[in-house]
C-alpha cells in the first residue's frame, strides 16, 4: 500500500509540470553535470566509528516547459560509506537515477528553485552484511541557479534522499550539497 501511494505521488509530480505548464516561447532542453559532498545519515550506530561523508558526482537532462516549471532526470553516484563495530566492518555504496519536477521563480539572473521527485537506487554492502538491492525513495531539493547567459547557468543545490537501502544491506538517508553547470539548447530565456 505504501509503495502504491509513493508511486501515485511520484507519477503526479512528473505529470504536473506537463499539465500545469502553459506553452510559451521559452521551452528548451538542457543538460549538465554536478559534483558535491554527500553525507549518509542514520548510517551507523552510536557505538560505531562511521565514515559517511563522500564525494558525489552526477549528470542531468531536463526540459524547461516555461520559466517556472521543468522536468529533470539524472544519474548520481553517491559514494561509499562504512562503519566499524566491535564485531566487524560494514561498508556500502549507492547510486541512483532521479526524476523530479523543478519549480523556479526567476528574479533577474538569480533563480531560486524547489525540486520534488524520486529516485530508483541501487546499492550493495560488504562486511557484516553482504548483498545487493534496489528500490525507490522520495527526494527533495532546494537551490539557487545563476543564468550567465541564455545558453549557460550554474547552480548551488541541497538535495535530500529519504531511506536509501533496506534491512538486508543496511540503509541511510542521504544529504547532498552540490554545484552544477547546465547548458541550454536553443534557449530563449
């Protein structure tokens, strides 16, 4: 039931931009790359020595429906976390495909935004827990984009992914602060 509710919510988030976005002359495709610092929270117990801050990298492709709404898909490698317990070590890594609706409010060249969507993740663990698993998790983000010119922008973003992993391989929430660059194809902004 919970999975069905999540799927309905995510489907609504992806359909909403297409339905809500009025046609305009500012429709365009964009692509870019991101890099930043990720943090796995709830990744270890209080009696464990935890290494959970990792570099993360990604790429994204989006479609700007108008100056306020876009849809975006991306790939992110979130890095590896580990925890040392009295009876051994567990380490794991995650990567995810993301899909999100992005809502922007242009204020000149500065454009704050909110992002809502989900991720299809893949993770594995070694050590005390050994295994591979996949799943789906909601994500949200906020950020600020700066439009250098009609074809190029940069952004600073915070993204939160809820509960990567399962009991079989371990799980954690993921926090990501990243800097990204995007190129707009045939942009009319």
